[in-house]
C-alpha cells in the first residue's frame, strides 16, 4: 500500500467514494486530490490484472508455447469481444459523463485488451491530447496504462507525463502519482520519476488550496504548480523505492531511499515532513522503521497520523507496540490510522489482550468503535478475550441498533468458533 499527496488521497481505503468526494490521505496510496477511481475499481487495478494474469507483458522468451496459448486464451476471455474502436468510444463516454455504467468491468476488460495487444497503448496518445478530452477522461487513460503495466504502456505513460503543457495543469500531480501503482517500473520510468524529484526538491513549499473538480483542467500558477508537483514526486518516489526493492533492484532502491531519509531530516515545513514520512512508509523497507518510530510521540498530530500510516508495512514488535500506543492517542484520526495499520497484522495473545483492555477501559475514542468491530472480526480472538471490549462498546452505543447488532453477531461468531 502507499500514501500520496496532501490530505486528500488519490487512492483510498474505506467506504466507496465518487470522484468528486474528498478523503483523508489514503493508507497506502494517497494522492494529492480526489481519486477518479472508487474502491471497487482500485481493487480491479491493484489485484485483478496481475493476480489473474501474472505475466502482464509478453510471455518470457523461454515460456512454453502452451503457457503462451493459455495466457492468450485467458486474456481473450477477459476482454469478452472488446475492440479497439469500442475501447476509444467508451473512453470518450467516461470523458463526457465522468463515470459510465459498469465502469469497473469495462476497466478490467480494457486493461486485458492492452495486455493482449500492447501496441494499442500508443493509440491512446491522440485521445489524451485531444482538446475535448476532459480531466476525467485523461485520468482514466492513465489508469488504463498503469493497469496494463507492460513496457509499452509505461513508455506511453511517460510520454504523456513529459508534456510541459500538461505539467501546468492543476490535475498533473494526480496523474504523476499514478506512477506509484506501476508495480514493476521500467528503468526509463524510474529515471523519469527520480529526475522529477531531484528537479523539484529545492522548490519551497507554499500553502495553496486544492482545486475543486471544476478547476482541475485550469492552469496552476507557477509556484502553486511546482509545490504540488514536488509533493507528488516525493510520494511517487517512495512507492518506486518499494517496487524496486520487491523486484530485486535493491541497490537502486536503497539509493533513492537514502534520498528520502536525507531530505526528511532537512525538511522545515510540516507539510514537507508529512510527505517525506509518508513516502518512507510507501517504500515499506524494514530498515526505515527506526526513522518512522521517532515520530510516534511527535507533538504534531499530523506527523503522528502519518507515522501510524507509515508503520503499516513494518511488522516488527517495536512497530506493533508503537501502533498499540497510538490507539490511545488524543487525536481520533491518529487512532483510526493506527487501527487500520494493525488490522491486517496477526497479533499475538498479549497484544490482543492489550487492545481489548484499552477498549474496555475507555482509552479509545467511541468514534473508533465501528472500526474496532471489524478489527475484532478480522483478528478473531477468543470470546473471553474480546467480551469486555464488546460489552464496553455496547454500553457506549445504546440505541444504535445497527452497531449493537454487529457486535452481538460478532460475539456469536466468536463463540461458535470455540464451541461449534
């Protein structure tokens, strides 16, 4: 998972949201402004293309003809008759309408078509450059290229992002941060990301308002443009570091990771510190844990929130201990981020007991309770361990029938696991 620009994210976790809604910086992939994809479509982008078909590019030279035929057959079934002409037509529909019927299914089919026929990626350039293409349409085109993921798609993506006129648009940082989602970046795209980061690192950050949806296609003032582009490059480089490391390019990953650590130490504004810390979290390197832990007790709640996010990929005892501490932070958002980072982690008995005791003793904010129910459901502790916490939450929400029903259902499920 990653994080991205400003307080609104480009990718999100949580309830489904439309492209015009705002949201706090996303747990894994946050962007500068509002996302164009809802959570379901993000799942398509981040899971289906490579989990269903791990070979996103052409089959390896030594791949058997049987493997190649199986892959082709699977892609043809996925595409379900989608033609290049229909692909372009539907992209225009997205541009005009903002969202189309069965958009997630279309996204899945379209990325499959681009994987089967990588040369079609180039055909998206004139669509993207058409003056009539809206912000929503251009964002969707970039998402398709990222979803396809192969070398040709990355080359086209870089070509689009290199446009100087595009860089002046207010939505450019959103598009640039899509690089974060390229799980196996080509050397040219890596170099492009690093160059953008290096070119903008000395730009002073200025506080500017995030543009509304109707302003996205406007040109930004030069200083405003560079400030947002700087943040986008920080977030994206952190994600690139993680993707490089996971694709066995550790040397380059550690070099760029060193840039982020160095620049975090030199950062002077709160917003820049947030960005560097989030990027280090996006990288997800275990060696970064000590740096992140130093911010767990920071007086600025924004940095404690970011530290909670950044620890989500650091599954060590010290990281879990820090997240447990943040569950009782005075800031509800810090508690929410800490719980979100803990939820996917398999906690030990003592750690689960610590969480249950915090809840039972009222150390956590009542606004966290709905998320705590999901947390206990995911962790599935022994019923006697969870009972005090569940009772405390029931007492705090007398009259909330929906939450009461969820808590009672959860307790029944925990009981049945012990006494089927």
